């Protein structure tokens, strides 16, 4: 079983704190990465709010889990696709998102951007190319 | 063709569990294999044997238990999601110092690795949610 590497695409479509989907999706991502699978994340619709900068949750009494996204590079999660239209529809730009990086061991551990802006046509082909699509 | 089914919503509020049940039954009737059914998020609420719907309604929980018994299905409930929502078998209940357990027959509690394994081993992972 360990020799099989599949591409897992996690599609995150909901805002981070109104429902538990984002938090529990992240838990699956971390387990999936430990299985040494090809793990990729996608953020679309309200899911783009999950990776916005400066999240502050003290007043709602919930744990701010956004720093975990910053650690995913260490779990070999390199690609985080963000839907361009979803950002625009919500008045956001890539500058409103966290600066997420991964280190490329084949390029002298150079830091590279994890976030890749994609349009809806590209999303369609990314979903087609993935072996497993988990939608949260 | 080998399937793993993921269910992300609880019974009655959402149709997800009904749709997943009908899909799973259809897969089995066609002679395909269901490697695993994995319950996540509020989907873990499909696994409490304390569910008591009105007599003239379907019993979503018992229906899963019966399907599992008839086809030797592997019904897995995510342990972390279950702990948050108060779903426990006898062992989990004791381990967490609780005074009761409620896991329905045919279900077992395990970790998220079981979902990932389902994705790796199966030809299709089909998610039922909101």
C-alpha cells in the first residue's frame, strides 16, 4: 500500500469559523500528508477566507487555527490553489492572504510560494487530474 | 470497481446520509465492492444507537447497521469528530471517563488514516455532504 502515491485534492469552500468544516478538513490534510501522498489544497467560494492574514478569534472564543496553514510546507504540501474569481467577488486580493511557502529540496531549499491563483477553467482540469477529490 | 464512501452530515437534517445509503446499496446490488464507509463531521451522528425516530419514518441508523450485517460492511466513525460530538463505544467511553456509550452495532471508531487508506485503496472515493 505504501508504494501507491495518489494525488489528493482538498477543496475548501467554507469560511473558517462559521462551521467546523475548515478545521476538520485541515485535520484530514495533516493525516493525509503523513501517509506520504501527493497532497494539494484548493480554496474557492468562502473558503478563500480560511487563508486570509491577521485572523483574530479571541472575541468569538474559538481557536485560531490559521497558523497551521503556514506549517503545511513542512509536511511537503506544496500547492495551494486559490480561485481568482472567488477572491475578486469578495473584494480580496492575494495581498490579503497569508504568505505561505514551501522549501524546494531540489533547488537548494529555496523558499517558494505555495499559493497559485487559478481561474475556473484551471480548477476544472485540476479536479479532473486529481485521483481523489475531498470536498469540504 | 472498489468504492469508499464518505458521509459528512448527520441524519434527518441533511439528505447526505440517505443519498449515501441508497448509493451504497446500489453499488452492492451491482456487484461492486464497498471497501469502507467513513463517517466524518456531523456524519458521526449516524452512528448513535440512541436515535429514536417516529415509527412512520425511516431509521437511518438501524438501516446502516442492517446493511453492514448483510454485506459485512466496514462502517468507520472518525474518533476525533466522534469525541467532539459525544459518540463513543464502551472502550472510548471508559478511556475518557464517561458514564455511557452509544455506538450502534456494525460501526467501529477509528482514526482519519482509515479515510486516507480508503482513498488510496479504492478506485473511487465518493463524498456525500451539504
